[in-house]
């Protein structure tokens, strides 16, 4: 979702579009984890766990899709309108993980802040996209 939104907002900015369209109402929320944090969590789990029990790696924080799109638009410099299409689905209302086991069993927690992770992702996309 994040790469598609970055592409959508960056393309609209470069083309000078007045608006972008997004599905649903933007009210659903999601939790996102920066790739470097995910990799470090996976390494910690492979080094420290012998038991095959599932351990959630996440931030424990969620953001609405509306706020996510607005933040990405701001970070890429797109200042056009965001038009929501409520005839399209929002998807599952919430997706947030319980990361208690990651903390208790691995001493692991996400380090990269959400906005910083988005900035790094946008910078990478601009350099490689």
C-alpha cells in the first residue's frame, strides 16, 4: 500500500495534477513496520528462539488510511486534493498487532519512527523508482 501511495502522490506532483483518487473513506487503520526493523526482528527471532510459536513484529501503533495518504502527500510535496471514493471498499476496519512476545522473548521493539521511515522510503523510491 505504501509504495503504491508514494508512486501515486509523486506522479501527481511531478505531472502537476490537481487531485488524486483513493478507494474507500480512509477510515480504516493499519499498522506498518519499517523494513530495517522487520529484518532486525527476524534476525533476533532466528538467533534467540527455538520454539516455533508465532511472534508478531510490529510497532503497536496504527494510522488511518486517510492520515497515511495525507502524510505521504505532504512528504512528497503534493498539495492537490485527495478525493475519496466511498463506492470502493475500505477493507478490514483495523489491523494492529500485539507485540508483547517480541518484547518479552526477544527484547525487540521497532526503532524507526513512522514518519522517518516514510521519508527514507520516499527518498529510496525517488533514487530507484
